[in-house]
C-alpha cells in the first residue's frame, strides 16, 4: 500500500487527537494511531478505551485501500522534524514494515496489526440528536469545565451536565465549592433530554473547537455520546448516573416559574428546612450537588441567615466550615446567574 500526504496537514491532525492517548495503557495497541485509507481519504483513530477520536486528511495520491497501526510517539517525533513537504508512505501489508520517504531521507517504522485496535461504541436506536454552533458550544465548555471536580467518590461531579429543552440548552458544572451555570438560547433540542459529559472529553473539545466553524452535531443515548465536527469525530462514554433523574420532582421545575416565591425558592438549593436539631441539615446539597442548578432569581440570602446561620453563631450539629460551604455556594450562584 502506498499514499502521499502533506506533512503539515498530517502532523497538525495527529497532534490534535494525540491528547486522547493516556501515558499508561493496559493494551499496547492503545499507544498507536490506527490509519485507514479508503477512497482517497486517510483517517486516523486514537482511543483510551473510553474516548475515541477520529480525524480525516485528504491524500494527494494512493494506489489501494488498507489499514495499519503505528506507535503514536514514534510517528509524532518523526513528523516534528520535517517541514512542509509531501510525504510518501509505503506499507508492506505482510510484514507491516512502514517506510516514510521525504526530500532529504526516509524513516523506517514498524507497524502493528490493525485488527487488534478496539472498535468504537455504537449508539442505540433511541439516540437523541442536537445541533449547536461551534463557538456557542466552546463558550459553554470554557465557562464550565474549570468548575468540574476530581472526586472518585462522587463521579457525577466530574463532568459538565447538559440540560436540553425545546427552548434552550443549559450547561452546569460544580465541584461542591463553586458552581457554573451557562444557559444559551442559541441552541435547543427537539425533546427534553440530559447527559453528563466527562471532564476529559470536555477538555478535548475545548482544544478542538477554536479552529472549527459551523455546526457541531451531538448524538447521545444512555451510555455514549458522539460529537461530529467538520474534520473530527469524538465518541465518548457518558457518566453512568444521570444527575437529572436523581433529582426530586420539585427541583426539576423551571427556576423562574410563577409558583416560586422568595420564601419557597430556598428549597431549590438545599431542600426543605428542617428543625434546628435536625441531624441531616445538608442532606440535599451533599447528596444531590446539582440541585443548585435550579437557582431562582428570587433567592433571598436572608432566609439562609435566618434559618441556618443565626448571627454567625452556628449550632453544634453544623460545623462552621460546613455552614460557610453552603453560604459560599449560594453567593457564587448569584454571581454567575
């Protein structure tokens, strides 16, 4: 198999998707790029078993279709030293020996069997489809990704929650100390749906979207999501727990609904206010951290001071650092709203 491709185009695309590869992988094949040549288009795939990213590059010339795998670090180090010029790849499909020829010399690499590379996940028949402008999606991820947590005990906090309605799309992230809620009216769905995008795929999209124009297609089901860009395609595994489904019904109502009043809006933050001697004062916010997502505009901080923090003299069951935690979350939410 033989094909010719631009060194700059190939290097830039491989650099973009190489961030998916982990420093240590259980399978040696996950340290490789999977190349597939079909109908004059070269596609490169990387995976870490949970996130898979594919990019496509147009080739100048090819003689046949085929597929092979090559170690990512070896190929990237070689491409860094080559300026813009056409590269000729010659692959022996029997021995998997790869020769890369350029103007001043050539590289000899050893490939691996492409059949060992894991296949990406497929979406189910009930997948939901949404389209967003690339810059709108980038703005939401930029504002929310810094607030995600790295908590193994509460994995639901380690991602961005997408709440899709027929009127808007809201992106929410929180680590328990800070909360970000970004709502956009520039995109909407055909039905009510929600998913939690893990932190790593969100960071990968953050690096890809600045160079993209046009629309981004998002398709997802209960387990996986697919982001399709002009030259890239990412398939990632979603959080197993759906934050929206775990919330009580009273927190799913729109925050600015007519029935919300300053006296009742506090329930959207920390749930019903119990008696002073309650032993579970923070049950709502600790068990369902994204409950703060439905903050209403009429939240009155005096309610919290009056019912929870009486002249900053904390009851014995409510340690000062926990009380400050609740106060800080609410104040941060009012700033971001």
